[in-house]
């Protein structure tokens, strides 16, 4: 008969990466910087994928920054509500 005990790591609730605002902000700012690099490449070189890659990285960066800011606001509101 198998054991029904669980390990402490399996019992702990997993926090998804998108629920942590600081890493989301850091990744978003990095993607926006990458978007700037693609913008420079689009203007200065004949690299035809620079525009599409710039749109993709910029859009993902904006969403991550927006989510990180909202996550920080939500954490602050929860802390104020508990106090």
C-alpha cells in the first residue's frame, strides 16, 4: 500500500510567476528595452523582422509592466486592509 504522506514542497501552494509583481516589472522593462533595440534595427538596417519583433516584444513588455504595477497596487491594498 502506498504512503499517503506528502513532502513539504508538494504541500506548499505554488505561486505562479505572474502573481509576483517585481519579476513581472523587471521582465517588462527588459522587453521594452529590447523593443527599443528592434526599433533602432528597423530604422538603421534592412533586417525585415525587426518591426514585427519590436511589436511583439513591446506589446509583451507593456502587458508585463501593467500587470506588475497592478500587482503592486493589489498587494498594497491587501496590506492596508489587514492592518
